[in-house]
């Protein structure tokens, strides 16, 4: 009996320690994000170069989506990221998800919800001939059950064996996606007026599934496009 109680206490101590480590990790992430926003706030010579670089640092791991259904209350890291967007972009900034900072945050929330372990690394930052800034990226992620439920629900909800087989081939697989984020800068306001995200989800899925026919079935009725943007129904 004494040994059992001792083991239970040790187990509880271990659980408490893991919880404390997780909490400290989240607080550290929040402080890092706050530091990034403060650094942007004190820049007297804000340029598209440093704003774009900050954007990639700020959203490298997406956003931490709240576990509750209350979307009106943002967790501190998300609020910090939103403040960064408000500080560096116009109120009507255009993106593939709509207009304004909230539309951008909604898009990142969606991406992070179906790719919770996403890691988007900036590989190159360059200007184009027409004056836009483009950041080339390499994104890595794991296809989880959460990914399938949110991005490819037709593979999970359907009763057909073919859909279940495709879901089984994808589940647990790690993939890498090449992509780009394009920024348009307004010299008069010294802010970003347009952000366009694209990532090649088709190629890694083709390598994983082995045929265009199967890839086509995966994207049929999916909530995400082959360019990794939210599908508009």
C-alpha cells in the first residue's frame, strides 16, 4: 500500500513537471513574439525587407489555435501576432482569404488547425522585376488525424473503402512543401498592402500516393487546394 501511494505521488510529480515545462515553453514563445513586435515598433526606417523578415519569424510555426470554441478571445501569442499585422499592414491588406488583419489571422488559424506541427522555413528573400518582395519557403509537416478531419474530411466521413485506404496511406506521413509568400509594399504608408501565400501540396502528395488519379481523389471536395490555400466552395 505504501509503495503504491509512493508511486502515485511520483507519477503526479512527473505530470506536474511536464505541465510546468509546457507552460514555460508557451510563455517563452509569447515573450519572443512580444520582443519581435516591439522591435518593429521602434524601427524608424521600416522597409519591406525587415517587415517581410519579421513576418516569417512571427509565423514560422503558424499560430497556436485556442482549444475552446470561443474564437472571439485570442490567446496571448495570437494577439501578439495580430498586433504585428496591424502595425505593419494597411487596414484593408489583401490576401487570398479576404481583407484585413483578421482575415490573415483566420487563414493562419485554419492552416495551423489542420497542420499543428507546421514549420515554415524561409530559404530566400528577394525582390521581383515588378517590385514585389517574395520569400521562398520550405514547409514541413505531419499528416495527422486532425489534418484529415479538417483539410480532407471527405476521406474520413465517407463510408467507401477507397477513401479509407487513401486516408490510411496519408496518416502519419511527414511531407515537405516548397512555397512562396509574396508581399506588395506601399511607399506612401510604409505598410504592406497585399500578402499572397502559396505552397505546393500536390507534389509531395503525388510522391506519397503514387498517381495523379489518387491525388485527384484526395483533393476532390477537400477544404484545401493543391496550392495549400483554403478551398472556396
